[in-house]
């Protein structure tokens, strides 16, 4: 499949520069959400909150090599490299534009020796060739921030990644999940159904599962759950920019615009509504590869 045939690649190729210049995390090179969790005092801290969780979990298990699945322009890897001079890592992105931008950023930051980013599909075992060091002193730390939802199925990712990992290697996932608190069918009111549909179509969301469903899939591929954090209460909702986007989307519904930028506004606006309605939650989940003996 060529890049342009892949709707997710097309979406990020078209939108990444705009996300970086207008989004929440431009200076952080982040394409993920700000989280105003405990101890956060500034926007800088909020945008790096998930990066810092990853960094601390890496420290705790003494991992010194990170693998970022769906790495955007490498913002999380650059953060980790800045936090510790002994960390190195690699990333995979489906977007050719992101891979090009990350190459410039790594060069500018003098991090080319420590971080390698490739353009590829994380579901394709060939993307990992020569990326993961064979000799390693500590466990490997794999993470995926806001990229899992784009995959056809999370199960497919576990199937691809599991054979590459050894016992005690870690896998952190931070993403949107379906809320498990709602009884089946309760969220399928026409209004919520429309938000849900716009979120999925707008943001190219395919694999939305509950945290428990994800953990069952992970377990069947040899992963144990060692931590999980519900970060939903710490997300930003109803900021002035969110209200502006809501007004634009309302206007856009009459004008019926097309294109990837419109798609991102539609999806982001609908996600806010899904979170407010309690249908979608944002979780950080940490897994550990089980001893297979
Ligand atoms: C919302 S962005 C998050 C980027 C980055 N993790 C961050 O926090 O800044 C989603 C990322 O997932 C990547 N992605 C989605 N599906 C992918 C796939 N099958 N293989 C590799 N990357 C993928 C996109 O290219 C994009 O970089």
C-alpha cells in the first residue's frame, strides 16, 4: 500500500505541520494531549506529563532503551534523551512527513547517534529490523502514546510486538479507551452516537476498546498488567480554543467542508463531547512481558 492510500498516513502527512504550529505542544514537539495531573504547574509540565510517566517507569525498571510506536516527530524520545544522558531509543511513524521532520529535529539537537526514527508501519514486523538492540543490559521499554486507536486492532499489535520482547520488558500504552462504566447500549443515544461517529471518522479511530478488553488481549499475548492510571480527570475541556472549534464545527456542518484539517477539527470537537458524556476515557496502562517458561 502506498502512503497516500493509507488514511492515517494521509491525515498526519497533511496535518502535522499545522498541529505543531497551532497545537497544544508545539515547543515540546508533542502530538498528544496536555495532562494537568498531580504536581503539574505549567503548560510545559502538562504537555510532558505522559513523557515524564514514561521516564519514571523506565527509571524504575532500569530500562535504558525506548521504542516509541507511533512516535510523531519524536517529541517523547527527545524528552527522554534530555532527561537522561544514558537513554537511547528508536521510533516508528506511519507518516513520511513526520519522519522527515524528526530527522531535521534529531540533527538540529545532535541526537542522531542516540535516536533513530523510521517511516514504517508498527504492525509490520519488517519495520523493527535493525531497530532494537540485541545486546541490552536492562529491559526494553516500548511505548505507544495516542497511536493505538488508529490501528485496526490492538490485538494485531500485541501479536507483532510480543515475539520481539523478552521476559520483564515493559510496554506502556497511553490512549483513549471506551468507558467500562457504561452499561452496553447506554451510550448509543442518537446524540452520543453522532459524537462518537464524528470522533471515529474525524480522527481515524479504529480500535477503541475498554481497558479491561485491552488487558485481556495483552494477557493472551504474554503481558501482565502492572499499573494503570485514569488520566481523564486531568484533561483540558472547554478552553477558549475548544469553544472556538465548537463554533467552527457548527458552522462547518452547514457548509460541509472536506479535507484533513476539517477532519481533525470534527474529531477533536466530538472527542471533547464523548469525554464529557463519560463515553471515552484517557488511560495510561503499563504492561510487563511474562516469563514464558
Ligand atoms: C496522535 S499522534 C501521536 C504521536 C506521538 N506519539 C506523540 O505523542 O507526540 C499518532 C501517531 O501514530 C502514528 N501511527 C498511527 N498508526 C501507525 C502505524 N500503523 N504504524 C506506525 N505509526 C502509526 C502516526 O503516524 C502518528 O505519529
